[in-house]
C-alpha cells in the first residue's frame, strides 16, 4: 500500500516526501530494503539509523536517519505490530476442510469451517468450534472440547477430556493433558497415582512449541485467559496459571503451584511445588523459587530472593577472591609478628 495510507492506518504522522511510494513489507533497521518500513524503539539499534535502506522508520520523535521518511507515533513497537499484521502472509495451511487422510470419529462434532489437516485424528465425542484449524498429524483425544477460531498446529497431542477455549494457539509438538508425575514408593516398585483430572486452557492463550502441560490428579490444571507460554515449558499437574502471565522458555513449574495474574517468568526459571506466586510478581531468568513470592515483588537467584538482595550477594561473591587474599596476607603478617 502507499506509504501515506499506511501511516494513516498506524495513526501516525508522515514526515517526508514519499507518501505516494508503495510499501511492500516490514523489516528491521539493518535489513530493510528500499520498499520496506521498519521501526526504532531501542537505543541499542541507534547505530543503524544512518545506514538503513528503509523507505520509512516508525519512531516516537524526529531523528536523523538515512531513511527519507519518518512515521511519528506514540508507541513505535505497537505500531510496528500493526504493520506486521497488515503485511502478514496467511500461510497457516494450504488445506481447507476435512482432508481425506484424516480420521474423524463418527461421534465427534465439528462446527462450520473447521479444517482438519492430513493424517490428523479427532476421536470420539470431541467437539470442535467454528473456524478452528487442526494441523497435520495432530491428535484430538476423546471428549476434548475446543472453542472457535483456535489454531492447533501440526503434531500436537490433546489427551482425553481436556478443554481448550477460543482463539487459542498451540504450536507444534506440544502435549496437553499427559499424566502428571505422581507415584507412591513401594517395595514392589513405584505405584502410579491415577491422574483423573484434565487440563483447561482458557480463551486467547498461546502455547509455544514443545510444551507439556500435565493433567490434574483430580480437578483441573488451569492456564487462564491471555497467558502466553514460550517454547519448551513444563507445567505439572494441578498448577493454576492466572490471567495474563508471561512464561519464557525452559521454565518448569512443579505440581499444585498457584500463580496469580500478570506474573512474568524469565527463561529457565524453576518453581517448586505447592507454593503461591502473587499477582504481578517477576521471577528472573534461571531463578529457583522454593517458597511463596509476594505480589508485585521481583525475585532472582537460587534460592530465589529479593532481586536487590540477590544483586548485593552476587557483588559480594565477586569480591571474595580479593578479600580472601587480603585475609591470608593479614594472617601471615599476624603470625609473623606473633613469632617475633
């Protein structure tokens, strides 16, 4: 579309001479071509402003750039997101309708405009809402309910009786509703505890690739609305994840943990079981949380503690070699004087 029209769609002010030029896509400052736009919102990328080939830069304020045009907006990153949506390629699947190689149980109920890809399975009594896509090779187990306009990418397994809301996105390789890890030690071998519950994923949740969300022993493992999970995340049985949480890759959350709303987890965080993490808390990357975290607090380190205290401890540890050397020199000097 024309640059001037795009600026209007982004609620931005176009500064520059090329409003009639055609925009064909979106890229980064360093990689943009002469018919693409990009955005500037992080000072780490300021060095690319004077060398970018972009037709226009989305930014908050007038700045010097090799791009001849600027689009001034209040929130450059949000405007960049809107531009990505406008130029997004719709390539979810080349198939529409029910592929002939898929297997649909006669007791399953599929609403209008459902797509079931090659070699996918929809088992007995499953219910699939309008406009939902089931990708190639995915398995929707018995009694599963999926809302409308959800996207289940290829090779996803949803075990029996799980509930998935509307506009949910689950990426490839994820497993929803596998058994939780529960055993009783016994001389004859570990006795498996039946996992009789399910998993409930509410509306507008996104789950990355390779995630595993275990079903509850009884009741439900719950992922509440608007929460977003990165790749390779483990959610154990009977965990509750509140609304609007962000969980980065390789995080593991042990059983029966209760997580409030708007909690943020950095990558590789490890959470012990049977604890509560309050609303709006932040758990830094690689933290090991072993006890409750109060609402609105930031914790880091292992064991996780107040982030400010963790920083002080890390600073003190970095000084230990020099401190040790000074102590040893003092002891040597003291002993020498004692001998004299």
